[in-house]
C-alpha cells in the first residue's frame, strides 16, 4: 500500500467520514489534551457520528478502564460508552490469554484498567512474585506507582516467567508537561533482568487486531497525532490514516518521516475528517497542491506560490517523500516551513 499524502478517498471531493465506516481515534493530542477537549474536536466528532461514521477511541494508556475513559469523553461533550473505547490493556490481556490457561494468575504492575482487562479474559491479577503467577504484565500505573512494583516484576521475570507489556511509549503527556510513560517503566525491568517483553500496544499488530475485533470495522481510518504509534500502527495494519497537527508532530517531523510513518492524509485538526482532501499532483520536477508547488532543489525543499498553509505542507510532503524513497528525507525544509508558518 502506498504511503503518501493522498488526494481523494473513494471519490473526488468525498469527505473522509463518508469514505470510511469507522474512525479509530487516538485520544491524547487528538481528542483532548491536559483533560480538556481540543479545539474543534467536540463539534467535528458530533458531525461525523451524525453522518453515520462509527467512532472508536483507541489508547495505549492502560491505566483507566474503558468505562472511565468513556465517562471522561462524555463529560467533555463527546457521548461515549465503554464499548467505544479500546485500550492497550485489553490488547495485552488477549495476548496473554492466548498463551496461558484460563484461571491463571498474572502478576500485575499497573493500574485498574489492566486488572479489569485481565479479569475480562478469565485471568487472575496478583500483586507479588510469591503469589505463584505464571506470567508478568506491565502497564502504565500513574505517577504514584511504588518503586517496589518494579522489583516484584523483576523477581518474577528473572525466574523465567513470560513477560508482557501493554505498550512501550517512553513518555506520556500530562497537564504539567511530558512525564515518563510505561516504556520507561519497562526499561527498569529490562535493565534488571536482561529479558525482553512481548508488547501489545500501538504500533504493533495485537493492538490493531483488538480494535478490529471490537469494532467490526470494514474500512477503518486511523486518526492520530503521533507518527511512531498511530501512523505506524495504521501502516502495520495496512489501513489508511489521518495525521492531525494538534499533538506532538510538527511539519519538520512529518517531512522527515520514513515510509512507515507517512500518513495517508494530513490536516490541522479533526475538522479534516469532514472534508475531502485536496489533490496533490505532479508539476514539472515537483508537486502541486492548491496554490503551492514544492520541489527538491539541491539540499533543500523549495516552495513557490501562495494559498492555504496545509496545501503547502501537503505539496512539501510529496516532494520530500518522493526524493527520500524508502528512507527518511534529509533535505532541509526549514525555510519552506517557515514560509507556511509551520
């Protein structure tokens, strides 16, 4: 499947919410940030839902239960039920259940979301390496997770028990800034034991499989803000993706993206779900979108024309990714991005 900024989904000018049956939406940086809804998110999701698109919320954060996430979304003005939320805790619980017998004890280093997901799969969460677990699982446990929990996991993993991780995101956004994520906690046990966990969360296939099993999506669109989780997860699942620029990815990161990190579409925010994406076409030695033409000129990306900044970015992506081929673009796009204010 080609991975470039595309111009049209099923037909010319067709809105994305009409071309895809289900949106698989990341949460942090896409729907909300710091506990508050991102601008345009509430009304955009309402319009997509009213038009018949199913909305599913897919998160690598294993701390909260689906019910708690759904309640938070509802408080923000985005009606949701527990069944609309898919977490990495659910994905890793399924992965464990396929490798150990029903009723098995699993040592948990994490929060309530992980414990609920394990019980849903007929597994028994335990707290100590001395509780006869047959496996170990780590998920984000919040900033108050005691250091001793890592010791319990290390004791059990060192005995040779299979070790699982909900996800390995090194950081997690908070209302005060960027905090260590579950990946940082996983590194603690990895350093102590020398072992390697089986990982379920984005961008790996177990998470995508969980979303498809739970939503029944026939033509899903992944919507996210992170190239290394959301967009790479869509690439691995061979489905289309929309990158929104409301989170951690900026223009420079996008231009430098290798193939697995290149979204099908890019837009400023969730309003991009409600429109057809503009066409990007070859133009001489470069690519044109709207009033902009982008070319690879020596060691730089060059941009000529005028118009909407997002059209310029789309043209730049096409030029950068074509020049880079299967690698990461090394051309300098700073001047071009500055001209667009991105």
